[in-house]
C-alpha cells in the first residue's frame, strides 16, 4: 500500500517545480499582481474621495443648518434659488426660534471683479457680521465688517486668500480697492484658507455687507423684498439641531401659509454627510468590483497554466504514482503550486497597490488611504482564488492513470 508523503516534502516539490519554470511562474502571477494592485488602489482612491468630501463638510460646522429656497419641483425645472426666502424670514428665525444662537442670511451673485489691471470671475456674497461665527471663518489680515458697516451699507469687502493673491499679486490686499459692477469696495480683510465645499473654492469668494449688496448690486424686488439665496443657522449646540430644524420648519410654514408642499428646505451637515457617504461608499464598492474582475481574470490565468502544466508533466505524474505516490499527494502538490502563485502574486500586488495609494496621497489633494482590513481581505481573496482555480487542474493530475501516463514517456 502506498504511503502518504510528508507535507513538507510535497510543498518542497511544488516550490522546486515553480523555481524550475521561473518565467512562466512570473507571467502566471502577473494577473493576480495586477488584480490585487487594482483592488487596493481603487479602494484607496474611493476612500480618499470619501475622506475629502467628509473633511470639506466638517468645515461647515456640526451644529449648522442651511435653509434653502424651493422644493423638488422647482429644482426639476432648473430653478436653483426661487424667490421663496426673504430677509424677514431670517429675522423671524433669529427672534422666534429659541434653539437658534445665530442667523446669517446670504445673497450670492456670480460677478466679474476688477482691481487695477486684474479681473476675475468670483462669487460675491452679501452677508451679515454673524456670518463669520456661524460658518466658522477666521480673518488672516485686517478685519471683518461690523454691525456699523452693515447699518451704514458701507462699500467694504472681505476676500478669500486665493482671490486676494489673484487680484493683488505680490501686494497687501487690505486697504486696496476692488470694483464690482463698477462699484468701488474697499478691501478691509482677508480670510484664512477654508478650502472647497461641493466643488466650489471658498477661498476665491468676496464678501460684502448684506445692506451694501442690496443697495448697490442685487437690488430689492418690489414684490418679494430682499430675496435670499439661503440662510445659515447656528443651533445652540449639536444636540439642538433637530429641535432647531423642527422649529424653523414650523415657523416658515406659518409665515409662508403653506398647506401642502413646502417652498423651502432645511438641511444639516449630517444630512449632507449621509448623502455623500452613500454616494462615495457606492463608488468605492463599484471600484472594488472593477478590481475584483482583474483578480478573477488572474485566477482563470492560473487555472489555464496549471492545466497546461498537467499535460506537460503527465509522464512525471505517472512515474511518481508508479513509485508509490498517492493521488492525494499529487492533488496536494498542484494545489500548493496554485496557492503559492496566487499568494505570492497577491503579496506583490498588495505592495504595489499600497505604494500607488501613498503616491496618490502625496501628489494629489486626494487623501487616499487604505485600511489594514482591506489589505488582509485582498491578500486572503487572492489566495482563495488560487486555491479555487487550482482544484480543477489538481484533480485532473490526481486522476491520471499511471499506466496511461507512463505511455507518454
């Protein structure tokens, strides 16, 4: 009766066979290498996009709410800011909602701003002094406009750092003049960098007193009064945001005499984070699936090469069986060869993937990252693929009849 070979000897024979065919082994591993590197890179980039979006949204403040005009019908018609919010709504929220600390109404226009020989398109925002605290902006140079500036509708402006560098290259922006619609505004402050939110670079914005915006730029609607693009609301603390949202909804429904669908919406940072997490999570999953296809192709490549190897080594298998090797020994040897190819290819691919993710994090603004769990799952998956796709060739080798196999000698 044939005795079973020790596991160490079986593994040693498998490794010797792979070393004897180095080039073919490397080419066979290539599919798994590319697959693993693709999965890790794509998942890392997907997580980087999620981290970037969440980081931008966190700048809005955990207890900040945004009241925006319109509903789903108006947005489907392409109307981003219908005239359903007015300045009186913001004043009523500040006075009548107990869970609110500050309110910052805002009018936004896209304008061409000029200074000297420089000109640039910028988002010009009419805001009140409360804007600075509600949206957690900080002043780097000069000052933000005060309540007296707002009351007097003074032609003063505060600009983002990128707009300051663009309009006043190599110069100090504070004290200089910025022209908007041929109206001169004195720059009294430059903000600290804030970054982008929803794809818009806040560091290229200009801010003027809301009263000056109405009197000099946007005007007052004879029917609606001072129409707002949106209202930023700071709740007293993070726990008060739900109460503030409920109270604002009730107040505005009463003010707008709404019986059916609202003509406004109250959004929170949490709502935006949920939406962004859902979108970026789905994107990451899709990217991982795309990389998984590469792993599948690599596994099929291993199976094909192992089937070719069985055909080439028919005589060797027959000789081993004639000398006492069991079918299980032959089966184990081919499985070990497949597992080694897949695992080694997975390890190389993982190193390449991690290196690519790190490179993306260094060379781009995307904070790409990869977790240890993802690396372990990917390496384990590549090994499992090698084992799975190695079963068919291994079983074919194990079932060879030694007499038939020896005829090929």
